[in-house]
C-alpha cells in the first residue's frame, strides 16, 4: 500500500529541488562544487524516487527534468545541432539487470525481439563533455554540452588540446562528441603550482578539467595539457567519401580512430549483461591504475539501428546506461544520537543513520567522536548529512546540509549521567581534551570491551575469543579480569550456548597457545590509556616488564615519541594496586617473549599511509614492515605524509595523495623498499 503524501514529504521535495539547483549552479557554472558528485547523485536520486512515487510532486522546472548546466557568462552561446543527452545512472548489478529487462521489453514492443542484442562497454570518464564540428575535414567549432540544447563556444581553447585533430584525413562534414579530461599526473602538477602560488587547489581532476577548458584566455588552457577521448558520431556526411554506413557502436569507435581522433583503447563488445557486470567488477579493482579519473562504465546497445529504434526518454537515451562505481560520499539522515562507552571509559556519541550504501557496504552508524565535534558540525537529530568512509573504512560525517532543515530537527545536549557507565552513571570531562569519561569503573559495557580488547588480534590474539564470547563469559561470571581467561576449564566453556566438545577443545588450545606473548602485545592488551601499538612497541624496545613496573615519568619521556601525557598514564597504571595484583596473577600463566630489536634505517623519520588491498601483505603485516624499517604508520593523508602505499582499492587517500603531490608506492615498490632498503 502506498504511503500517503504528507506535508513533510512535500516540503522535503521542495527543499531538495532548491538545494540541488544550488549545487548544480556551483558545479556546472562556477566550477566551485561544495559537495562531491556522489553526494549530489544521492540527493538527486532521492528526489527522483519521491517524484516517481508521487507524480504530483513533479514540476516542469525540477532538476530531474533537466539535462545539464546553465551557460556561464563570458562565453558565446552555441545551439547544438544534435541534442546532447546525459545518461541515466544505476548503482548495482540488480539495477543494471532491470535496465536490461526494460531494453528487452522495448524490443518486444518494437517487434525487434529476434534481433541479436549485444552491448558495448566503455569507461565512464569523469571529465567534461565536448562536441566538435568539422567542415570539409577542418575543425571549425567546439563547444561544451551546457544544458544539452545550448552550450558554450570554447573553440580556441579546444584547439590547444593536442589530441584533437585540426584537419581530418577525409574532407567530410562531421560532428563528434567525447570527453575532455586531465590526467592524475597533470592534476598533481597543476595543484602543486597553485599551492606554491597560495591559490586554492582544485578538488578533483574533473573540476580541474572544467576550469581549464572554460578559461577566457586560451593560453591558460594550453598550459594545462588537457587530453580527450572521442566516443560518439552525431552527424556525418559521407556522400563524397568512401566511408561506409555504420552499423554498430564498435564500428563507430573504429571509424573515429581511422579519422585520427583519440579513442580510449579500453572498450569491448559483450553478448550478455552478465559479461558487462563482470567487466564492471574488473575495472572497479583497477580504475586507479588508469591515467584518468573514471567513475563507472557505460553500457550501450551495440547495434546503431536498434539504438535509433529505442530512442530517448525526456532526458536520457534508452539504449545506454551509466553503471557507476560505489559512492565514496553519500547523503543520509541522522535518525538518532546515542552514547557508547568504550573500553577506557570514554563516552562517545554515535549517530544512528538511515541505512545507506557507501563504498560497497551498507552503513547505519557513524561516530561523532565527542561533544566538540557535534558542536563543530552543528549536527542535529533529523539532519541530512554527507557521509564518507574515512580512510575507506570508518564511516565519518563530513558536513550537514543545513539548507534541507525543516525546523523540526533537534539539537543534541550531552547528558550529565549515562546509565551504561554503571554506578550512578556520572561522567566527567577529561581535563585538556574534548572527551567525557565514566566516573564509575563498574560499567559492564566498558569491562566487556576491555576484556575483548585483551583477547583481540592486536593483543593476546586468542582465536575464537571474540567480543560476543567474551561478553557471554562475563555475564556468566566466568571472567572479570585478564588472568581469568587462563583459569577457564573445558567444563566452563561448555556451559556457554553454542559450544560443543570440539569447539571447547579448540578454544582451550587457543588460550594455551597465547601464553607465550611479546611485551609489546601485552602492553597493547592491558588497555593502558594512550598506549596503542606504536607506543607499546617503542616502550618494549627500551624496557623489560620488571623495569617498566618501577619506571618514572622521567625514565619514559626520553623515548622518542613518548610525551608527558603518555608517560604519566603508564606510570599511573602500574602504580595502581589492583592493576599490580592482577598483573602478578597474570604472570603466573604467561611467558614474556624477548623483543626483536628493530633496525631503524631506511624509513627513519618517514610517515607512511596504507590504502587499498595488498596481494602479498595483510594491513597489519605491512604496518609491521614499516615500523621495523623505522617508519611510522598514519591513518590519514596530510602534508606530513611521505609515502602512500596503494593497493588495488580506490579511495580518498589515493586521490588526496595525488592532489598533495605525495609519492604513491605500488606493492612491488613498497616490498622493495622495506625488504631491500631501496627508496
């Protein structure tokens, strides 16, 4: 049953139209986007969905009815001889299959079902659409797509692009279309120059390409080294040539090559939609290896006669579709803000979100970090927000789209008490930080996380003792401190739901195996404030456990990377009588392995960031290699980053590295550096 059209839905559609128009103007006219393409797409898709469900919401001036951009002042307007359509988008294999079914249904209506159906698959390059016109083989005019009907005359600027032939090998009248784009390398060079001149760097290669092509002085465009790929022939007069009539999209691309246009070599014809989906997944893993920015693939009916029969909707061809790569930024709605208690007692606000897919997975929660971050973002329950995966992994709210507020959004006020903290629920702000922490140490949530951290891969690495099992053991009263894990009997484990003889034996064996542990892993597992993997490794390289137990702050601060706050936290933990007694009990069950001294040479003083999937290293292995070579591992790219190690996956870290001119290493280069000392 359809949901009744409410006042709130009408207001949402109205606000969406206004916000989309605003960002469309910034993107297409001023070349100064405030949000990513992906975030814009999700807003547009939400409006499309609303108008499809409630046709009465659709208006003639809705952004869903438009093809493209407004014309910028300063350029001569050009009336296109052939309308320049944009492609509709799909974002999943299921949506592509639905489009394929629609094509088949249209063929049925056209009595063309018996015609062979093949598809051409091409890269969807994130550049700027251009249309080139030739008279008797000579380039006479070039324009941007504009709004699809009227574009901008950028002929002089296009003449500076070396891949555009000014004279064709055949004296024909011709109109072709394609993409002007900027390589990653050129984008990096331009941004380096802009930063040196204290100018704002371009946000991405597409933005830079648009800004370069729409210069009022062609000399500026010439210095930007733009490139092109042509992919469409709109009009051709072959009466005075030997050229044959085209029958397929593939033939069209081959003809463009023969006419000396630059054509992307990566295109293929496939016989099934499944093959197109397979090609999508192939390029999803490899897109960062290309010289240009690509944000998906174009799937088009190969037969030109069938293309003509299928025709167009009000704004897009029926015979082709853009299958876009997973969004790195999307929009969603904050449905609630709740507090979560961490293993060190820190209280963290978490946004509960309307579920949304970002970078290939569904996200329904994102940390808001602390009270100060909530204030900085001014995020409220009910807000529409832009979400991304920070470092391609952690969901992070980037900004709030305040223009979409209705007045019903609720500000979040940090409470004075948090029941999950245990005791009376009191919390206090940690001096000198933005963090709030539980006053009581009786929090079940906190205790459960502390114990689960102790058994985790980064610490004791007890296989099979994940958070849910640890919580069950805690609820059953079988564990309360770290040493309790080593006194568990098989019978204790069998009391837990889901355990049988074999699984209980396996868990006991894993506990036994963990009894030999490095000091670094033990320190990580103890949940000492401010002590993570890197700090634990530095401490373990300089102290034995016995010496550490009696160390002073002065002893610790001489270690590179350890300041007063960390030193004070370590000394305080070991001085606590309860911690000391627990450690004595724990040492009756475990043996501390000798630390391997790290040879700090080739990467000494260097900071590296890892992104993507590596074939021969896990993320932890790669980080270990970096540290053994004397380097530091950071989680985000900044001007302080020396190298970014990039696997197959695409993401914001890779793009930011290019924008900042940071050296990007592939896996082979990284392996050579850490194993053989080459840089």
